C-alpha cells in the first residue's frame, strides 16, 4: 500500500506542474486529501470510493452534521458507471458539462462509491468540472473525487489557494496533504445543483448556471422549497437516510432479536462495531454501510452504543438522533 508523504510546510504558489499532479495521485491512493481549484471554488478532495478518506473531509471541515458531497469525474462514461442517467440528465450533461452544474441522480446499487458521499441516501451528485487543472487531476488520478468547498464549515468558499490555506489546518494538524494552486476560480460561485432523481426536476442550489438556462433545457424546473406546502427552511429541505428498523442510541445491551452496533470496547459482543479502537474517523467511515447492513429486516431494533460527542462524534450523533426520531 501507499503511505502518505510527510510534508510539514508546502509551498503552494504556482505549484500545478506534472510532479505535483503525480504527488496528488499518490495522496489520493493513500487515502489523503488534496485541495484543488475548480472553475467555481476550491474543493477539498478525497477518493470518493474510500470511506476513511471521505470521513476525513468532514473531520477537517468541522461540520457538525453529514451532508452529501459532490463527486467529481473526468468524463460522462465514468459518470454513467456511477449513476442512472435518464434523457433529461443526458440532455443537460451534454449541454453544460464540463461546467458549474451538479446533477443529483439515483446511484447504481453496485457502484464503488462510499455510502458517506451520499450521506446514506440512494442518490449521488455528479459534476464534470471545466477547470483545466481539475481536469488534469481527475485524469491522472483516475478515481472519482468527492469534494465540498475547501473551507471550514461556516466560512466563505475559497476562490484562491491562499483562502484554503487560511481556512483549513495544515497537514500536520490533519488538514489536506497538498493544496494545488491553480490561481483564481473564474466563476467564483458554487455549482448549480439540480435534482433529477425523481420525476420533478428541482433546483436544490442556485449557482454558476442560471435558473433560466437550466429550465429552458429541462422544460420545467422547480426551486426547492418554493411551494405552499413546505416552509422555506434549508434544514427541512435536506433529505435524510432513515433506517426502517427502530433505532435507539446510548444503549449497551440488546435482546436476542435486536442488533447492537458497538463503539470501542463498551459492549462486549456487538453485532457490528463502528470502531473497535474507538476511532471516530473510522466510525464515521463505517456508519452508513453498517446501518444499511443491520437494516434488512432481520432485527427488531438497532441499538447503538454511546458515541463521544466531540469532533466527528457530533456529526455521527446528529445523524443517529435523526434516525432514532424517524425510526
Ligand atoms: O461548485 C461546487 O459545487 C463546489 C466545487 C468544489 O465543486 N462544491 C461544493 O460542494 O460546493 P458542497 O459539498 O459545499 O455542496 C454540495 C451541495 C450541498 O448543498 C448538498 O446538500 C448538495 O450539493 N448535494 C450533494 N449531494 C446531494 C444528494 N445526493 N442529494 C441532494 N443534495 C445533494
Ligand atoms: Mg460549501
């Protein structure tokens, strides 16, 4: 296997050369993080098929909850291998890709993507970025790259490499192993996110491509939350993965027909263990796939051991609370 290169201080200015792209590939293969320019904003990238690497994204951004991430790919063939494209998706992908458009589509059941990029949902947001450096990176790396904006949660999205360096910790403190400097992002605004996973085309986030040109090619395009039924609150618009099986938190025992999802050594014989070593990044990486495994109707309840409410534990507990409420 690969090991992560040790870099204590990196010079980022104008570093987008062949050697640096090779280093980026190495870092992705080893489960590391690379911040890179796109035409919209800088992204904080990880190999989208690596659960642990994707979990690190949430850790570095210090997000108190998991939201699904955009998966970046080099070409439409790769995109079709990850999700189901219908005529609408083919049409707008053909017109706006590469470019500032992310399309939410049903995931292929057996695709290699980490369930964490979808926050446990059965959909995935895909985008082919137009920026030349991003294209080179995706082609040399040859893996789909999950990337939210490369800023700490709650801060402004970065449009210069220096913004990334100022917002995120350095590699010694768990931040990205590399920041690829491609100069200024020329769109400077995040991609438009269009949900085509259901019958109604829905604009989830206005962005780099105008609503008018999107609806021109889609026939109709509903703005998320813009109706009389649901209140316009971003928190309520987000869909969440909810298991069918009732879920209980902070439980250390189970009846014979119940599952117990362990953490560390608190429970002696858990059905599955999020992290035997009580590592929160590992627990986050396993969360959605283990919930899916226990939610096949074979148990009367899913009991989850206590998870410390610090760092990534906050995002894990947030998601478990919603699952417990829904269940
Ligand atoms: O321009 C951009 O889109 C940048 C660059 C780096 O590509 N990325 C970005 O990612 O802004 P992020 O994670 O900050 O925003 C992703 C947006 C969120 O609003 C998220 O809720 C939505 O896309 N999203 C992603 N996957 C989704 C899914 N499966 N279902 C619904 N919404 C999804
Ligand atoms: Mg963002």
